[in-house]
C-alpha cells in the first residue's frame, strides 16, 4: 500500500526544540505576570484593558506559533526553519484572536465586578436608546471613588459610584446620553467591512472625559437632546478637575 504521508506533511518532521521553546516559555510567563498584575494592581480602566489584551495575546501566541509552524512545514515554507519568519507570521493571527476574544471577555470582566445601576438611570437610558432604534443598554455601577463612565461593544454602559457623588442628575443624564451616542456609533463600526479596518484593543471602548472627534460628536448629541450644553460641559469640567 502506498505511503502518502510525505505528500501530506510536506517538509514537516515534528516540532524541534529550538528557539520555539524559549519563545513559548516567554509568552506563557508574560501571560502569568499580566494576570497577576491584573488581579493585584488597581490600574485605570484602559490600563486594565491593556493588561487583559496583553494576557490574551501572550496566551494565544504559543498555540498559534505551533499551528503556524505546522502549516509552514506542510507547505515547505521558509517560516518552518526560520524562527524570525515564524514569529512574523504568528503575530498578526495572535493579535487578531486576542482582539476578537477581548470583545467578549472585557465587557464580561467589568460586568462580573459591578452591580446594576439605579433604576432611574436604566429607565432613562432605555427610553433614549429606543428613540435611536437601539436595544436597551445595560447600565452597571462600578465600585470606586474615581469618577468615570465608559461603554463597551456589548451594549453596556458603566458608571462609577464616584461619578454619582459629584454629578447632579442632569449631568448624569448628559453622560448617559453621551454614552448612548457612542453605542450607536459602535453598532455601525461592528459591521465586518469596517471592523477589519478599525480593529484594535480600544476601538470599541471609550471613556468619558477623553478628547477627540467622537467625544465632540457625543457631547453635541447630549446637548441637542437636553437643549443646552450646560450639563454636559459641567459634567466634563468636574471630571477633569477631579483628575488633577
């Protein structure tokens, strides 16, 4: 009976213990350290997201590298014997997998560490989401004195307890309107054609108090609904003053 294994496996002769082993150990070490820091430290919201992506990327790197090495061996490609080529081929797939996984894991991370926001906030956000043809977003309250608000791709808005302490109800409503605008704009960003161009760790995460065109548009929407810029401007001023 004919042996077709050489045709199937090409140049692949098994995983040789060369530089792939130190690279795999380094990646797994980074994954472990980033996980420990994430659990022990108290970085900013974006700092936590950065750590989560670092953990995911370093965790995915080893299996992606081994799978890529197998594919290179089957195809007799240069990346089978050249570690630098292997890493160059593995990194894009690793980062893509980490980004896609992050869209599910990051919102879940915050949801597990929060409680439902007050009913009036959920009702207010639900009414205005309906006016925009959106599904009702989930509103979560984060424990913490630092005033912050942000939204994620999974139709969720997060506000900290510290934000409720320093803002009036009208200012909180302005912040919710601001985040609803972000959720509406992100819904279009999730279309496959634009997702490939905009995919990055922070594309679908935006914290209130930052600057940029998206923030200006969200502020403008809140001012339009409330028929005044006063509340959104005072909310932003209070949060910015708290930072310093």
